[in-house]
């Protein structure tokens, strides 16, 4: 079947991760560069699986920005939607999982280039050619990038694309929990596909139960598919006329970073090939099994981008 283009819009940044595990940022003897940013991970997940993928966003016109654009290109992601800001620098994060189990973060974002993409800088022809338009990152909450997102969503939708949203809530990044909830819900009813994690479901609904009733309280009439990912417990799906759960694969997880993006990339890749899976439960379940496999494989390797599987890897995992 013909492959449709998937355009992912949002942040791309570099995580600096200590070379030693279990240390605080201050104790780190050195750092490794781990490129990431959820929409960029999704863009690479799609192309690794053999899909057509493009990234839209802004990077600093600096060494880090050009390094990130190079990583997208090397992975087969079309780069014409990338802008470089000559004033602001590429977003950076310093992240560690300390021995006490808490994550410690430090950000360079004041503001970083990813937040500065303006509506007039968007490559509208690229956006109009998308079968699926995917978004959802911290870049969405700040002007001028918020307006750029809203315009891109409108243009993509008018041109017939399916809108896909993953709120990617990272609590330490948001100004406050209330602000996060307000911002996320303000664009909630535009998307036709939404993926949330169990943690995000609880956050957005204020419920402490991850069940069908809680998930359905987030349903809106434009939605075609709501997904709740449950980490090692697999995922649940909610469509217009059916709902259910798909079992996980059991793996030896070493780093769950990027599992959700891998899952989303796999799903969108299949939707870009054939939208009718959204109305066919049996075929959708097969796709979600494949997406669960992608998420599971991603947890077996360190980092996000290096851990995203190719189509061949997923097939041999499923056969094995
Ligand atoms: P997010 O990264 O958005 O929090 P999850 O951690 O729920 O998303 O992961 C997405 C999908 O990846 C899950 O639905 C599941 O299929 C798979 N997955 C994640 N963690 C594991 C794990 N520890 N073992 C097996 N599969 C996993």
C-alpha cells in the first residue's frame, strides 16, 4: 500500500546524562549526549520502521542544533521543515536518576530555539502534504511557538491530515500543574488520535484509577482513537464503537526512555498507510500488538533514539 507522510512538530533537544549511573548532577564525573525530544523521537521511529517522515521545529544555529538536524537526516527524516534561530540556542537538559530513585533535572531553556518558531516560518506545503500530523511538546505552551502549532494544526487539518496528539507531560518542565492541565485541555478536542500514559490520565482527570470510566471522561466527539499506555502492562484503546486492551511483551527493561514515542511512531506509520484500521478492531489490535512490541524493544536498550527498532528487528522479535 502507498505510504503517507507523517509530519512531527515540536521540540528536539540534547539530554546530557551522567557517564556514571546513580549520581546527582553535581557528582557526575562527565556527561554523554543523548539526543531526544518526543516529536523528534517519533519522527525517527517512523523512518526506522520504513515510513515516510518529516520533522518541523526550530533549532539553534549552533553546533548542537546542526548535530541534531544531522541525526534526523541520517535517520531518513526529511529536514525541510527545520528552521535555525540565529539568536537563541538549542535546548539542553541535564538529567540524572539519583541513587535515591528521584530524577534530577536542569534545563537550558530561557528561551531555547525550539520555543521561537513563528507561524510565518512554517513550511506550509510540507504540512499540507501530511497524511498524519503529530505534535505535543513543551514548545506548545510558549509564544510564538504556540501560535505556530495552532496554525500548523489548522493547515494540516484543512488539507485532510489526521491530527495526532501526545501531551508529553514532564511535570518539572511546566510552570505549574494547573497551567499544564489548562494548556493541555485547551487543545484537547482538536486531535483525532490521542495517546496518554497512565500517569497523564491520572493527572488530567484527577482520578487515581486507570479504568475505562476515567479514560472515557477524556473522550470528545472528534476523537477516532484514544490510547492509554501502561508501561509493562501494555495498552488500552478506545475507539468510537469498540474498546479493549492489548497485552504487553515481557522483556528485560533497562531504560524506558522513548518507549511511548516508539509506540506512537509504530501506530502512526500504520495509520498513514491505511486509515481504515481506526474502524476495524481486529486489524487495530494487530497494529497495537506491533506497537507494544516496538515499545518493549525500546526499553531493552539505553537511550531513546539508539533504541528505536527497525521493521526487521520488530518482525524477528515477533517471530522469536
Ligand atoms: P510512555 O513512555 O509514554 O510513558 P509507556 O512507558 O507506557 O509510555 O510505554 C509505551 C508502550 O511500550 C507500552 O504501552 C508497552 O507496550 C511498552 N512498554 C513500556 N515499558 C515496557 C516494559 N517495561 N515492558 C514491556 N513493554 C513495555
